[in-house]
C-alpha cells in the first residue's frame, strides 16, 4: 500500500487540498477509481485521523473564500467530537466500497483489520458512554447483511464480518436518537447549527423563530422523490450531485458548499418547499436538542406535511444521519 502524499507541504491552492481530501475519503465518498490504497484511507483509523489533521493544518495557509474558510473551520471543530468511535457511518456503504476495490487490488487483510477495528471502537465507545442509536444500529446491520450476500466476498472477510454481525445482534443502542443523547453531543450539535445556518444562535431561539413562521401555515402537500438510500442527504439531493459541481471540502456534503447552494435558491422556493424546510428544521431541533422520540418526530412532520409514512421515516433517518443540514435554509426565518 502506498502513501496518499506529503501533507506537510503547503498546498498551492484550494483545488489541491480538495483533491487530497477526496483521495483520503475514497471509501466514504468514492469520487474516482483508485489504483492504490494507503492505511490512512481506512475511515477513522489512527492513520486516517493523522492524515486528515495534517491536511486541515496545511489548508490554514491558503487564501480561501469566506464560504470555504467557514467549511474548513467547521471541519476542524468537528475533530473534537466523537465521530472517531463510529468508524463505519451507518448510512454509507463503506465496506462495499472497499470490496469493490478489492476486486482489482487485493486489500483483504486491511479490510479484515478495519472490520475488527470498527468493533473495537464500538466497544471503546461504550466505555465512554457513547452508543449508536436504534436507527444507526439497524442501518449498520443492513449494510453488514448486504455485504455478507456478495458473491465476491472473500472467505476470511466473511468470517470476520459474521463475528461483527453477531456483536451487533447483541448490541444495546442508546435511548435517544439525537445528538444530545451522546456525551458532548450538545456542543457538537451547536457547531453544526452554527455552520449550516451561518449564525450563532441557541437552539431554543431557533425553535421560537421557526414556530413563529409555521404558526399560521396549514398542512401542505409536498411531492418529492428521494433516493433509495441515504448516501446523499435530502439537502444534497436538492442540487446536482455530479462531481463537476464539487467545490467544498466535506465528504458528508458530497463536496458541495451546500449552504451557498441553499442561499442562492431560498428566495425562489415554492410555498410548499418553504414549509417543507421549516418543518425539517423544527423536527431537527426536536430530535437533536429536545430529545424527541422517533414517534414524536414522526407526528410533527405529519402535522405540517402531507406525506406517506415511508417518506416521513426517510426524512427522520435523514435528520439523524445529517444533523442541522436543513438549517442551510435558515434565511427563510428572516421577515418576508
């Protein structure tokens, strides 16, 4: 396995830094065919965290637009929080991405090590009072089941994956599905609110402003087509997903600057779309700040939106997987 590159050198421009991040995150967000893999490309491993930190550090010397600087600051702040314990984001087919590469270049041993590492991190997380929620656990079990069904699954990986699947079967998720159910989850959520909204405001103040906007709006129909999975958030799906439109640093935003994209179209939203995003923001706060149950969140969405139960459940999972992204439309809360 070869190294991703020397991140100690100053990047000449934003594009070079972005390319380094895309190489690093190939198993989280594939952007191109890769000919070789380094240890640092296995998500949230010690080598990955070190490489990512070095890239961010090198990027501090670049001349960036305000939006790009905000994105970098957000990602640096996120290093403080417990994502490193959850090395397999439950909504991302990380293992399938690895196995696709394994068809052409044998990284079986490295994949085996990463699966074992993922289980070790979940064990360590429990010792720090950090647990997956029920939605994440179910999604992760679904990913494992899908990978076990692959005809190209090497026998050694199959054995390791069965052991991991058995571990998940005995796993007890945390009670709250929102970030406030995690140790240090409150500040983590606040950092996301600050970034996506572009404003530093307490969650309770956001809630008051949102509910004032929704007060006199009746339930509206909203016809929307979602992807079959959650590899891309509902917000990201609102914009072109092709790599020709990439401009940001965050793999979880598909390398878009979603806050800029949302700001550009906010004034052109239909009344139905406007209500949709306000309802998403309100439910986001309910889940991640007020510790609503899934049922409470479901009722709240149905209060505002005429949607099928399946569509509502999709939105709830999206809010859990992509906290605060709907606040990219926070400009809707300014007086009309």
